[in-house]
């Protein structure tokens, strides 16, 4: 029987203060290690009779690191990069420390720095010039589009870097949606999927290792798989944004690419948000339905997005599939940490590394994070 803490505390204090601090002499005459002192006023109690004391296993960093259940390495990170056609890097106001990189040397230099820190995976997001955006978003599969050129540039410079792409129409769509918008406001599904397939094939042809549909149209994973295979890209993987929620945490990303849904016009209704295709943040079970479909359609990796508010979904997918799981630590989550750190309200390094570790604990293998480079530096410094 374990006596309750209350019973232990209410017991009469029988040991004098002197008895606690005096140096006991052992049977062979040597002096035992002196008992450390305690602050004046510390109560004197009989030890609780506890068979199990979890704190014993947290006693020292040496031991804690020996039994730690999860770990973080730059090998887990996928670095998102924003690319634009300008001649110099442009800071993104709502994402301190992150730039739209100028296509060319600046992109190569940034990835070279990431690689030197052990970050060997990148995902490319192009900022399409406004004059190339149209309501049918056909720039998405231009073989010489900014995305396709950036893939080629990086693959030529670093053949061993794993290059992920984004498959969705929003950066190329003058309406700002991931799919084609019909005049009455309906986001067309199957027509959009046709263009997503062309986009994915053009990215594979440019050298992408893994295409990542982020659009949430129905049936896109299977259709993209068939299109890739038909064109001889059986080795190119698909990381599906399986459970992508209609989240307010994407705000800074849409600033970065100027890709938010545009206002409607008199003759065309444009939905003001993405709730007709991205998932409802209130829903959990629906993620399992999406996961079952993606697995059956041939996804290689399943993603949950955003990250921190959706760890239950990460865990759920982890427990319900044998595919690798990725999580997207999105722009708004990054912005929150940066803003609090700038004000001195959080220790940035500790808070950011904790967030990343918690993704691993929840069951993510891979983490897409704007902290990739900084976190890799912190991890290198810790060794
Ligand atoms: C585009 C896409 C978005 C993000 C990744 N791919 C924005 C959106 O769906 O509106 C968000 C990433 C982030 O916020 O960091 N389909």
C-alpha cells in the first residue's frame, strides 16, 4: 500500500534538523558524503513509501538522453523555399528571416547553406508574376515556368538533394484558388485534376523527386500517379497533403506568394475562402477517410497541415497507416514564434526546437518547416 502524500505530510515531524544535516559515519569508519543543506523552514517528513518514483528517470541529462524516446535531426527537415523572378532577395514582412529568393545564384547559395547543415530536402514555391496568372492557371505546367526552372537548377547543382514540389493551381490562378473557378463560383474538381496531372508531369520532367499535391481535389493522387507512370516517371514519389485544413495559419504564406483568393466580380462569384475543398478544422474522423483514399490511390507519404494545432491528426494517421507521415509547420506558426521571440516573450531556440520535437513525438517522420536552417544550426551547436 502506498500511503497518500497527505498522510505522509500530516505525520508528526520526528527527525530534528540537526539529524538531517550531520555527517553520518559508516560502519568501516569512513565519512559518508555530506547531506546537502535545505532552506530554513523546509518541513521534515518521513519519506513517502513509493515503489515507483518517475523522477528517478529524469535525474540527469546524461540519463535522460539515454532513455529519450524521440530525437530531432536535420535529416527530418524539409526546407520550403520561395523563389521569384527578381534580381535580389525580398524579405517577407510577416515571416522574419525568410526571403523570396532571386532565381539563380541566390537560390543555389541558400540550398548550399542548408546542405552544409545537413538539410538535404527542399520544397519549391514559385511566386508567379501577375501577368502570367490566368483563371485557368496554365502557367502551372509551362515546361519553362519558374518552378520547373528552379527544379532543374537545383537538381543540376545538387543531384543528391531531394526535391519536392507543390502541385496546386493557386500561385498561377488569377482567382487565387487551388482549382479552376466556374462563373457561378463552383471550384471545378475533375477539370482541375487534369491540369494538376500536367503540372506534376512537367515537374517530374524537370527533375523533381517527389510531387506534393496540396490542392485537396478529390481523386488527384490516383490521377497524378497514373499520369506519372504513363509518362515513364514510375520512380517519382507523391507526398499527398492528405489532411489539409482550411486554416487561418496560412496567412503569411499567401502574403509571400500573393496567392490569396481574389475578390469576386459582378459576373463571377469567387469563393472568399478555401472551405469547399480544404478540411473543416472541427473534423477529426474525416482525416481517416482522406487517408484511406490517398493510400489506396498510391500516395508514398501522407501529410498533415497545419502542424501544432493538429497533432491529434498526426497521431491518428501514424496509428492508421504504415506510410511515412509528414507534417507542415506552417507560415502562421512560424510567424507566431518569431513575433513572440522578437518581443522577448519566448526563448526562441527552446520554443522552436520543442515544437519540432513534439511533431516527432506525435508521429511525424518528416517536418516541413521554415525553421529548417536555424534549427539545424541550433542542433549542430548542441552537439
Ligand atoms: C498552396 C499551399 C498553401 C500552403 C502550402 N501550399 C496555401 C494555401 O493552401 O492557401 C501553405 C503553407 C504555409 O502556410 O506555410 N496550395
